[in-house]
C-alpha cells in the first residue's frame, strides 16, 4: 500500500459525459501527478500540482482539467468523453516539486467510456 | 523530444536465474533521471530503481541493478535470483532535470517461471 488513495476504482460512463476522479496523496506529500495508461498511448504524464498550484503539464487534452485543493487532495475532471478516453488513470504523489523525486502511485481508476 | 524505447515486448526467465531488460532513450540533455517501474498484475506502479545521469556509478537495489551507458543512451535493468513475485510489466522512464514531464517506454512483460 503506497498510501495514495484514488476513488472510484472503476467508472463506466457514456460518450459525451463528464466525470471526476479523486486522489488523496500520502500524508506530507505536496505534489500530485496525474497519468493516463491506455492501450493506444501507453503511459502518459498529464499534469502536476504542487501545494495547490499547477507545476507542469504534459499531454493533457483541453477537455481535461485538474485542481489541487487546500487539503492537498486533487481531482481530475474529464469532459465530453470519447471512447478513446477509456484508460487507467493513476495519480502519484511526492514530497517535493521535482519530478525526479520518488513518486508513490495510487491503485488507479479504471474508466470505461461506452 | 525525449523518447524511451523498450525493444523487448515480452521476456521470460526461470526462477533463480538472471534476466536483463533493455531500454534506450533519446535526449540532447546532459542532466536527467532514469527510472525502472514495475507494474504487477495488481496494476500498482512501483518504483524499482532510479539513476541520476550525472552519477557514474550504476544504481543497485538488492537484486536489482542497472547498467547505465550514458554515451550509448542505454539503461538496462538486471534482475538477479528472479522470484515468482517479479512477474510484472516493467517500464523504463526518463525525466529531464528540471522538467516533470516523465516519459515512459512501452514496457516489457516479464514472466518468471517456476
């Protein structure tokens, strides 16, 4: 158990819908990272927040957005969902703001878009 | 752009034997970090080992060691005394020193046979 929690574990929804994925980092970690793992694209970094502020952006679509709240939990919002958005979404956390710090991954949220 | 290549989609090894997983990367940066992550059937991503590019010495973590060849841009993972619990997908990853956009290879599926 990494200490990072993600909810829900599974999510099934329809095209065009909007969903919110939630992540709680390990106690004491200030950074949260979001990743997408799909069959087509493999593992991709989406976005990072550090202590409430956006710190780095990767291959995140404009339909996707994220935020980190004062209690340091983070949410990833996916809207206008398409079939290709079906994937495993991971969040990870680390103490510092540098990507090379050890990142601890959550168990992931499996999103299925029908 | 940084790319990470894992040329072995699948490998297998007998329990207690040694196996080496290959990874090459492409970058013009001189300072960066390389990682090997393990993803067992549970889907949890686990950091196996990390290497800082400016360090000449190869990183080791118990039965796991790397062969880092900076000039050749090669970063292979050696697993000694393979155990059944080593069965997993292994991902090689790269991140620049001051950039948190982590890039992953496509992964190598390792099966340890009894």
